[in-house]
């Protein structure tokens, strides 16, 4: 009897064990990370066909990314079903589903060995959520590696996913050691990696190789540096040349200690240009050479007492086309002396930080400020600034009904300067106001957009306004300055395509051209947008062709940019039409055929703006949202020297627009002086007329304004062509010079600008024949003055004799948008009127290219 009872009981226990095993054991087979070299079977399989050739590897990486993106294209209903499955519900029946589905999803979405997230939601506290290490795995050229194994000593093991990304969660230590492996690459070991680092970059080096990079003291790659490797014992040695970004790689490296050295003309080894390493090395070898560095020094001295000003802040901005502006800030010591150190060769704009110096109530007059300083062969010394006491301005902010306005911000128009806020009765007191001792019509004022110093006030509910220009000879403070706020305007409209269909989801950016303020809206389902409380100042006080710029961007359409006039206190509407979006794509390589990443690609728009992009890890680039038309393309990689190339007249929609970059930079330096007194001129304007040598190159025009400490200038050219440079300055005849930039010309050229004084004037007259629906808005006599227009007939009076370039601003009567064109080399004769006759758009051949 007992036997009969025991058998059923045993069978019941066995059934329970089997059911428990089915329910609780994982639905997927367990994977262990104890494969040779720390790689899992999956990582080994994924890299069995690892190509030795970099180009094949790049194509494989691109293909993996594309396939991964295709895998992500799940329909909305399927995506919802998956989401509900993870949450444990059936989207159709609203019932719970078995947890095995969750296990399957976890196995697909989590790196191998990573514990799945809590199925009921992340219940960890913020402290625990930060106990991770995340980052990317890449090769020496920055290409991401997918499927690499990252092992924590004594802990978790994960694989890198798409884009080389990985994440290791639930770490209890403060620091850990990592081991990273991938077939065909040396195993990388990292110690003392801080937990919480979410931007860790793990770079793998190919087996049997020595790889590295040659950089300067600014950590910029040195293009085509010479690299020498020699075994300490034995006969192995090799010489090679780094690529365009300073990277180098040597295969078949010996199993011994090797000395690696770098050299490059114009650079010196300050102790980090050579290293001894164990070969093959699992880490990148970084060699550092020094290019000559420079300094700018001087003093800030009170004009009246000749005493130095301590604690005065100055900023130096690096000026170079194609590079991001670098800003360096320093402060004078107790004697008024300052110094900027470790500067790259080039030109810097040195000026005061007005907003930071407000507490001193010491300012540099505007004609003394903003000095262009060139450091090329030696340090720039004695770059001194004469300072004066800042002026104190008292006044009142009122609205159009002449009622006081409290809470208005008051500052200097067109300047990043001191600020204050009006009190409840509209009164304000602004201290540390900069001064100008020069006539507002002078070149120094015009070159920075000033028509005399003005105060600017704005209020969210009452709009903005400008004061009258302050006296040029302001010796003391002013009282009772009145700023009248003009009231807010509004701007509304619709965005449509060429067929008249509304464009929803377009990004609209409205920018105030006076102070640079911006606002942003997105069009609704009907393509409509609305900006309320738009601040606008009188157009007569604005140096631009409009009061605001408006930009419209929508994927699949060409970007739209135009300047518009928004009148104070008015509700205005505007209709905008987007063209079908075009694109230009291709590939960037160096002269050896190797792909180049991170190249800046610039397309110059017919409207004068630009569209930019960068090449990816395999050298491909794509410029999208281009309007219809043809474009000039500029390519630049900021190496030493920079690699550049130009393509002209490329139609939107072009593909396979490939380009080969080569080292090319030409420096043009010189001095501008009074040819009678033989003294340097410190303030002048330069107009650069370019005629590219490349087939189809469009003529272009650029302007630069110089406030030099010693009369010198420096220009950097990367586009071969014929250039005319016109120097203009107050009280002098313009000086025309020419320079040729070509592969066979000298890399450094001297071009001086002797200026002859003058005291005679003349006039320019003519009639502009606009296209239908357009009207003449303004003519700038470049290097002298702008002349606002009220019609198409014009008379430009009292212009100093000499040759000038005229910049025409033409406004669309319907949209108020602005187009520009340049009429070069108009000669003004002494005491005569130069009649241009009828001026048509066909006579304006040059495109104004943004600097």
C-alpha cells in the first residue's frame, strides 16, 4: 500500500520539477564569455570575414549600419504590439501574455551578458541608474566597431552594438578594469576606468601593427608628417608619411621594443616627438611636435593720466576662414599690462569686454577698440589701448503714447555692452558707456555698422526703440535721453510648395538684424505660422537691407532665406514658397585615394547664404535642402597645412560629385601707409574681388574692415584665382592692387597698399532698371557710405574722388525680400558727376560671398 502511494507522489514531484524548469529556466541558451582572447562565439563569427583592406572594412561598416536601419523600419501597429508585449499585455485582447515573450525581446535588444531591465519598469534610484559605463568602440580611423567584446574584470561582459556603442550597467565599484577584444585586432586593456563615464572611447589597433597620430601642441593633426620606426634590437626599420589628419600605421611590426619618431618642416620636437614602445602596441601612439607659438602683449592706459588700468578684461578672437572662431580672454595686471600667450600663427581681433568692465567705468573709445593684430613671424608687442572714463547716461524709456515704461532693458545698439533696466517710472542710468571721438560718417564707424552711438531699449509688451545718436564729442555724461518704444509688431503667414500645397512642420527662424535676437516657430497642419510681439526699429536707423531675416527649413525642400522689413506697430503677413529640395552628394579623398572624414563642405547659395555639411567616416558627404540652381562648393580640412578643393557650377540634384583634396594655402601680407607722410594707416577697408581659375568659377566679392595696430594685414587664400584688392580709407584715394594665387606661385606673398591723401569730391548718378515687382532699396559705396533709396533714380553726392565698387540692394515689393549685386570700378572724378545711365541686373556680375 505504501509503495502504491510512494510512486504517484514521486511522479507528482517529477512533474513539478519539469514544469518549474520550463517556466523559470531561460528560453535562450546561455552564452559564456570564456572564449579564446576574450571573444564570444558570436563576435568571432561576426568577424570571420574581416577584410584587411580599410576600404572594404569601411564599406562593410556602412552596410551594417544600413541593414540595421532597415531592420528598424517596423510598422506602427507592429511597434505598438511589441511595446505592449514588453509591458505584458496583448494589444488586441487586453490580456496578459507569458513572460517567455519578454525573454525573447530581451535577448534581441540587449547586449549579450547584459541583465535585462526590470519588466515592471526601472525601479532603481538615480544613484543606481548612474552606476554604468557607456561609450563607443572604434578603430584607429574613428570607424565604429560593432560586435566587439567588452569584459569587466570579474563582472559583466557586453558587445558593442550599432555605431560601436555599448553600455555596462549595475556596476558597484567606483573604478573597474576593462578588456576589449575583436577578431583581427589586438586586445585592449584599460585600468582605473571611472564608473559613471558615459563617453568612453575605446580604440582598437589591428593585430601586428603600430598605429598612431602626429599632432601639434593644439592637438590638431599634422598633415603628411614624416614618421620613422626602428627596432631597438635587430634590423627592422621603416619610414612612412602620415595621412591628411596626421594618422599613421605600420604593419608586420616586430615583437620587440621600437623607437617611433616624427618630424615635419616648420615644427620642432620639444620632447614628445619620439617614443619607445613595446611592439606591437595595443594603444594609439601619440607624437607631439610644436609649431611656433606667439604672443600678443601691451597695456591699457588712461588717456588723461597715462596710468595703467588694472583688472581690465580683453578678448582675442582668432580670425580664419573655414575655422570656428576661438576666443581667448585675459585681464590686465596692476600696472595695466596684458598678455595673450601660446597663440597660433594668424590674425586676431583684440578688443575690450565692455560688459565685464562695467564696474570699472573705464572704456576704450570705439575707434581705438577692435584692433586687428597679426602674428606671423614674431610676437606682437606694445599693442596698447588708450582708455577713458565711461560716460554715464540718464534718461527715460517711454511708449508711443509717451507713458513711462518700467522693466525695459537698455543697452548700446549693435554692441555686446553694458546693460541696465528702467525703473517703474521709466528712468534708467547706464554707466560705462563707450565713446567715439570720430565723426559718425567716418570709415571706422561705418565698418562696424555704426551711425553714431545709440541706445537701444526693448520690452516684451511695448517693443523696442532707439535713441537719437549720441554726440560724437561727448565729453561728459548725458541726462534726459529719451528712448521711445515703437510697439510690438506681428508677423504671420503660410508656407506652401510650388504646387500651392501647405507645408506643415517647417521650421521658421526670425532674426532681428539690429541686435541679433531670434525667435522660432513650426508651421501647423495648414502651413501657417505666427510671431507675436516682434520688436522692430525704424528702417532708417538700420544699416541692413531689412529689419529682420527669415529662414525656412523643411526636410525634402530647399532652404529659404531672405531679409524682410517689419514695420513698427503693424500686423504683417507674408507668404513663403519652398522649392523642391535638392541635394548634392559625393565622396572626399586625398591624393592617395584614401577617404577623408570631417571635411567641411560649403555650398554658396545664389542668395548670398551658405549650406554646410561634413564628410562622414568613409569620406561621403551630402548637402540637402538645397533650392533649385547651381552652386560653387568649397571643401576644407583644417590640418597643417589645410587640405582644400573647389568645384564650380554644380547643379542641385547631382550625385557622385567626388573631389580630391590637396594641400593648398597661400598667405598674402602687407602694410597700408600714407604715401606722402610715410606713416602707417591703422584703419582702412579692403574689398576683395575674386575670379577663380577653376572651370566655371563664379566671380565673387568680399569685404573686410581692418583696425590694425601697425597698419599690417594678413589674408589666407585657398582658392586659386586672380584677385583684385582695393584699399580704401577716409581722406585717401582708393589703392588698387592685384595678386595671383595658383599652384606655381609662392606660398607667401607681400602686397602693400600705398594711399595718397585727397580733398576733392564728386557725385554718381543713374537710373536703376529693376526686374518686374522689384525696387531699389539702397546703394552702398563700399569703403565709404550707404545711401538709402526712395526710388529707382539715384544721385550719390559728395563722394571723395576715386574708384569705388557699388553694392545694390534690390527689394521684392510683394515679399520685401532683398537681393544684392555688385557693380565694380565706378570712377568718381573731382568736382564732376559720373552718370552711369541705366543700370540693369545684367550689369551686376558679382555675387556677394559671405565671409
